[in-house]
């Protein structure tokens, strides 16, 4: 479970990028995180993962405070960042092994998992190549694979499906479902409303750093008394229609 | 036509020196330039004037004072050749921005001239530091006429271009064939470093093949001839001969033909450069960034998935990235090697036994102080440390969201930055052993240098933490327009230079006491820097780097 409690963030001390945001993401659910560009999604995720310090408020992951016990908290989540163009001079396998070393995954288990997941994502043939030579989709796949190696309770994914081919996208969505069904937490941000509609149990919508809605899609439609698609409700809600 | 060349050059220079981040402290650099450069020039003039004066009078007695001019030109040529290798490789081949210019309707030579601007600026800066003080010192000692300075100015403008074009032509020719190699990054490095080693090797072989007796014979023959020694020493590089001759005869008409000969060489090399650019440059650059393919064998796969500790895996990751990224390799590993390589070359250029007996003839105290200053110059700017955080670029977030203990992260970064400068240091130590430095001086020097290296690493690391360059798209950008490390290195050299000068001029003769004083000074500064690092660099500092 992820508990975000009254967090605030400002980069210049004047404008609040995140304004008193409170959100609880329960176990066993896939939760989509939506909002227009600049709404504060990445800032929130960066605070959840310890990339950015929190100005005010707390974030706990399975009851561990990311600010107070960062190392302990970081061990229980896996994070796919929005940018996959990192460590380009490492070979795919070297990157996966680096991550496995950081999470101290035993040798046999890492070898088994690397084989399984890279076959699932059809990148097993390219593991000996530098990440630099990978396409955007392949880079994304290697990032996702690295998160799966240490089997974290919580998955935090920033735009995980961007650039994936239909087969890999389907495989990842299936994995997300299986992970949540085991009682774990899956939290991901996305611009693809169709995907959110398709796989999310609940959605959180933010704009200007404030939470506009949290609940199921049915609850969203009921609240706005409409049977319109998520896209239309989203546009209406975020005032971009 | 000229307009396009000018536009491309301007844009390329702008890309090189402009920074995307706000630079509110540029006035500090201006102030430092105003204070530090004259400071160094005065020190250099002071130190070298007496040496040049002594040598001049010694040579003037046998009518061979022109040899001094020849030596100066040879020295400048050697330095410019070395630095041109680095700057040309970086600008022409390791910077990916050329791919953005290739589709534009421009001639290869126009791109080439644009690309050449930055390496040439470096060459002019280097010759300004070496040549201008020398010109004025020599001029005043020899009561040179006004025409001497006019020729000097012309040579200052023309001469640095000659070594540059020679190196550029060699590199363009070699790099033309890198494109067919499988691993392009590695080949680029090997070919670049290989061409440099080749030039050094030829030089060394030429020197080794000269047997001493024959050399002495030739020496005596040339001695009797007017400007004979000059001719002999500059035989290896004729532009140095003509440059020296034109200055030597600046007072009479006979200086003019020498200057004309030099200008002719300049024209030929410049034309060769443009010709090579037309034929080889774009062919050598196109397709340079594409990758290779290959499936791993079971055995290789198992080898690459061995379990390691967090610290070890992080250190290995950093070292691999430095070695595999041409821009990082050049700046962090190869460039620091140039100073020791350069010293080694001078050693081989030395015709007699002069330098190899240096260790035994210099007073112990002075020898130790010279060696200490060597270390400061060599280790004060540590590119691995001042890019420790910035090198991660877009991947820096990973340092924060992965469960890496903070002290492991900092320790790994510092250790990598500490280890890499040891490569050139080991080389220079070998030179030290070769020149018969007494063992107790050598041990004292190594000890204090190892401690100083730690201080330099912390200082450079702090520079990167407090003024990082995180938003780069091309690795070369990391080193563009970052003047802070250069100035901090100058400040370190100035501070320790003053301490050294004071010690040099005191009555303390005991070398152990000198060692102790320097050890206390470096130790105290290291302790202050370490405490500052511990206090000021926290996890939150790294989290706030972007804001």
C-alpha cells in the first residue's frame, strides 16, 4: 500500500507544484495516475521514489516512510522511470546484472528471471549489445525487465507502455494484472486513456498539483452523471475540453 | 561561400561555449582571469628569464644562440601536436553534433573549418602562454629590433596552424577506415590513440638509433657552421627551423626569405588539410554512431551475471562507462596521460645525459619541491571527479531511487575519481625512477602526491556537486564551457605555488622537514575538505540538484 498524506512541493518557494495532495493506493489494485502535462504526476512519482525531497507531508510505502527510511523503502518497490535512454554504454545484460547486484538478487534466481522475462519481451537476442543500439521500445523493455528481477511488492511505473509493440504491451499488462492479483500494488502514470480504462481498477486524476478525483471509472461516470468515455470525462475534468 | 563558412563556425563555437543553464557568476571568471593570468605570466617570466638568459649567453659565445629559438619552436610544436590530437579527435570525431550538420547544403571543408575553430583556439591559448613570454624575454635579452616583434606576431598567428593541420590530416586519413570496423567506439579510441603512439614511437626510434659517438661528431661539424646547431635540432621539423631563422635574422633582410618559406609551408599544409577534408572527413564521420549485433553464448551470459557487492558493481559500472564512452575516455583517462607522456618525450629528445642525471645533481630540497609542483599541476584538475555526478546525466535518477546506501554511492564516485589519475602518476613515477631520483625523495613524493590526489578528488567532486551539468544530450557537452574546474585548478596551483616558492627561498635545507611541512599543509586542507564534504553533501543535496 502507498499512502500519500498532505504532501506539498514547490521549486521556487512561491508556486505550489503539488498542493496538499492526499492519496491512498491500496494493495491488490492497479491504479492509473492521470493528468495533463505539467499537472504534477512526475513530481509526485519522484517524491514517492525518493528522487525529490518532500517539502511537507509524508509518503509511506507498506508503512515505511520514504523520507525517514529511504533505503528500506527503496528495497520494496520497483520503478520504471519515464526516460529509458540511460546507461547506453552498458550492454543489456550488464545493466540487468547491475540492477540485480543492487537489489542483491541471488545468482541462480537472477539468471532464471533474466532468461524468462527477456524471452517474454523478445529481447533475449540483444542482451549482448549496448543499450545504445536498442530501439526506444527495446530500451523500455530492458527497464521493465530490470524492475521485475527483484520481485518488488510495489510497482511504480512512469509511462511504462510508451513505445512497446502490441505483443510486449500485452505481456506487460498481463504481468501487471497477475502482480496485483497476488495482493501487490501497481501504480502507473499514463497518457493513454484507453489503456487505463482497459486495465485499471481505480484511477487518480490530478491537475495543478491537486487531486481532482480518485475511484473506479464507474464511480467517475456516476459522479459526473454521464456515460461518456473516460477521455471525455477527463477532458471536462481537467478543463481542456 | 565565405558567408556560410562563417555562419557554421559561429554556430559551432556558440554551441561549444554557451551554456543552457543560468550563469550568474560569470563575473567571477572574468575577475579570476584578470588576476590569475598576469600572476602566472609574471611567475613564468621570473622563473624562465634567468634560465633563458644564462643559456643565451652561453650559446652566444659560440655564435649558436639561434639554437634557443629552435628549441622554443620545437617545444611549442611538441606541445601543440599532443594537444591537437586530443582536441581534433574530440571535435571532429567524438562529438555527435556533426550528424546535425551533414544534411545541410554545405561543403565538407566548410564544416571542417567550423569544426577546426575550437581546437585552434586551444592551440592559440597554448602558444600564447609559451610563445609570447619567450618572445619578450628573448627579445629583451638580445636587444632585438622592432621587426623581431612584428615577425613574432606573424609567427604567433601562423605557426600554431601548422601542427594542427598535420595532425588533422593524419587523423582524417586514419579515421576514414574506422567506419568499416565492427565496434566503432572502440576503434575510434584505438585509432586515435594509436596514431598518437605511432608518432611518439617514430620519434623515439629516431632518437634511439642515433649513436652517441656519431652524434657528437655531427654536433662538432655543425658547431663550426653558422646556425649549425639550429639546423641540426630542427631537422625533424622544418617549420621550426624557418620560424627560428626568421626571428634570428629579423634585423636584416635575410629573415624575410625564412618567413616566406614558413608561410609557404603553412599554405601547403592548409591546402592539404582542405583536400583531406574533402576526401576523407565526411566518409570517416558518417555512420559512426551505429551499433553492432550479436547474441551472447551461455558461457558469456553466465560470466556477465555473476553476483557482486553493491559497491563493487557500482564502481565497475562507472569505470565501464568511462572506458566505453570516447568523450569520457579522452577527457578522464587519455588527456591526463599527455603531461607524463610529454615529459617522457622530452626525455628522449634530450640529446645528452642531461635529464637522466637530473635526480642526482639537483639539490634534494629543490628537487622535492619541483616534484611536488609536478603533482599539483598533474592532479589538481580531475575530470573524473568534476564529472562524477554530471556523467550520469539522465541516469542520475537511478542513484536516488535504487537502494544504494548513500555512503557507498559517494565512496564509489570518489574511489573511481581517485584511481584513474593514478595511471599517469605511475607513468611519471617511472620517469622519476629513470632520472635517478633518490629513493627517500621518491617515497616522500609518492606519499604526499597520494594524499594530495585525495584532496584534489574531493575539491573537484564538490565542484560537480555544486555546479553540475546534468542536462546534456551528447557526452562532449559535459566538458564544453565548464571553466570552474580549470580555475579551481589554477587556484590550487597558485596556493601551492606560493607555499613552494616560500619554502624554496627559506633557509630550511632539510628535505624531511620540507616534506613534513607540506604533508601537514596538504593533510590539514584534506581534513577541512573532507569535513566540508561530509557536512554539505547529503542525500538531499543530490535530490535537489535539479532545482
